């Protein structure tokens, strides 16, 4: 994933858009749901894995930022 504009921390979010950009890579747009960053929209790019972009829309996620590097955990 690309560096995040968020401070280090853990953020509850929801997937508002997902796009398959090819070569096994997807772009996710996530909106932070609570705290001082509430309403902030993040665009992160990473490996698609087994995910279908249409199935990702509206699902909850957790964004964890450590040393400026975000990781996303998608809820089942």
C-alpha cells in the first residue's frame, strides 16, 4: 500500500469505491467513520488477492497506520 496521509493509529472505515486497475492491483476508497479524522476519504492501492471489487463496496474495514504506512483489514 502507498504511504498514508493519516497519522499513525487505527481507524474504522468503510469501502465507498473499489476499482480493478489491472495486473492484480485494486484501488480502494475508504471513508473514516469516527474520531478526529471522521469523514476523511483515503485512496489506497494494493494487491487484489481473491477480492472482486463489486463485493467490496460498503463493507467495513480497519485501517492501521504504522510509521506512515497503511494496512487495510477488510471485514468478512
